[in-house]
C-alpha cells in the first residue's frame, strides 16, 4: 500500500467511495459530479482522491476499492502539485466570486488532448460563488465535456447553484457521520477522548471542522466569546464589548454566535439539553430562554445568518457596525 494519504478514503467516506468505484468499474462514471455538503466533512479530500485515482497509471486494490498507487509517474506529478491533465479552480476568498476568466481557462484546457492518455479532471471548489457569466460559461462546458473528462464540482451550499448546472451533475451529498464512524480518526488529531467528543459536538458533527476548531487560536476565540456573553448577562455594555473584539475575525465570531443561537432555539423549543452542541454553555442558554421568547431568539438568529450571507456574497458590511448591532440586540434579549 502506498503512503499517499490523499488516496485513502476518510473512514466515513468508505461506502461513498465504493459506490463511485462501482460506477467506474461499470463504465458508468458521469461527466460531472457535484460533491455537496457542509464545510468540514472532507469533500475536498474526496475530490482529491477521485482525481488521484483517475490520473494514476497503476491503481491498487485496497479494502475500499481501487485507489491511486502514489508511486507512478502520474501520481508523482500530481503530488508535486502539477499534472497537465488536472485543472484546479480553487474556492474564491471569502466574499469574492469565481469570475468568467477562471472558467474560460477550462476551454483551453479541454481543447488539448489528455497528455497522459487518460482522464482529464476539472476540479472547481465553491461552485455556488460563481457569477452568472461564469456559471453560463461552465454550463457550455458541461453540455459538451468531451470523452474521458470529469468535472468535480464542490459546494458547501448547493441550494445556491444554478438549477441548470445542478441538473447536469450527479450529486454526492455528504452528511455528518456518526460519532462512532469518525471516533478513531478524531483521536488521531486531538489530545484525548474528552476533546474528541467535545469538539465533534461543538462542530455539529463535522469531523474536519472539529479538528480545525481544536486549535489554540480557536479555543481562545471561543473562550473570549464565552466571557463576553457572561459580561452581557451581567449588564455589560454591548458597544464596549464589540470594540474589544477583533473585527478581522467577524466571520468566525458570527459562526460561533449562530451555533449558540441555534442551541438557544433548540432548548427553547424542546426544553431538552440532549441535542445541544455547546453543552458547556447550558447555564447561559437557560438564562436566555428564561429572559426572552423563542420567537425573538429566532429573529436574532435570522439576522446573524443574513449577515453571514452578505459577507459570503461579497457585500462586505462594516464589521464593527455588524458586531455592535448584533451584540446590542443580543444584550437586549438577555436583559428583557
Ligand atoms: Zn499511481
């Protein structure tokens, strides 16, 4: 077995991989695959694995089906970061869009015959962030892909993709695995059992997100926000608290806030603590549910989600204003 980690499915992706390899074996691989699902499930890894398999000259039989060998000429080129038959269009920076120029590059790529005599792979991340022009240009490519060409489209938010693009793809939907399915993998990346369960829960069951959040920086931000909400409950000034936050971290702050608000709403609706992500925040949540109606917390959640959407679409609001008005609303509900 090769030491090419990119080629091995993550534990919770094994059945998806087997399903795909069966399609491949029957020569039923579609021209375009849409890998859809929340950020932190390993879609990127799965896409890399497919590209690796298709560009490998001597795939190996593993327990999960065929995987790239990691040693041949094709694998070596890919691992070195350049393979002539692989075109990679990365996700745009947060708030940016994929523009038509990036998609036009596909035409040039496809007009050349596969240099190694095998598949050509076009990998596009963040497909939902395409301009209309870019999406229409991509649609033309998807309509006439040519032989032995595979488009790998990745999206965290497939509901924002143009329906005409969706209809040309076979969809692979990734959902959060059970704790048992990712437990061993988590333990390889965090300190101990307690950390594994805690961060898995905090990340809403997204294993890669759990590991990313178990970093010292993310812990620090979370701790900072916990203190901030404690301060708000005790009557702290939301504007002063907002000024103390690092506005560069607006997205991460909103994300934490959204997850906490989702917990508050869950607790408010069911009265049960079993389904909460941030169990350590339970005292704050109880206070929140006691002080304001679920309906009002819902509204605040909508507001935070709307801000997140605006940021993702590149309509960058003033971060300081967003933080202030958000915390003012939050503190009003906590005190009402
Ligand atoms: Zn190989």
